[in-house]
């Protein structure tokens, strides 16, 4: 049985300011969508990274999802293939930006 994903960032960061948004983030997106077994966590991580790249979202939220992807079993070779493939569709400069983030995440194990 897989471990249930529990997210509290919404409530921690926005709970008082935007409680409904925080609840949707923690309970619906992470509590239900990420815990749905229809597709595995590795595939979900691949989808999120690809969508973020396609939207040009190269910020701390993408880095969080890169760390999650590594935790979900995406290897260094797999992430380089995912980023390279997506860069042809999302844009080469986006690929460069994501590779710089991915290097930080996957090189942590080499330090």
C-alpha cells in the first residue's frame, strides 16, 4: 500500500489570507488528485513538469515538483530525457532554465 500524500503548505502559507484556496490546494489537489491511483506518481510528476515547462513556469514551485519527481522515482537519466523532449515543444530557453534547477536537485546526491 502506498503512502498517502498529505500537504499542508496551503494552510501554512495562505490559510488565514485565503482559506478556501488553501483548502482546495491541500485537500483537493494534493489530498484527492495526487492520491488518486489511476496513474502512478512518476507519471504525475512527468505531467506536472511538462505542463510547467509548457507554461513557462520556472520558479520555486517547479523546483518543488522536481524534488517531488526525484522522490517519486524519476532518475537523472529520465529527467534529462523529459526536459530535453519537452524543450522542443516548450522552448529551448525554458529547457535551459529547467536543467539548471534539475542539476541542483539531482546533483545533491553527489555532494
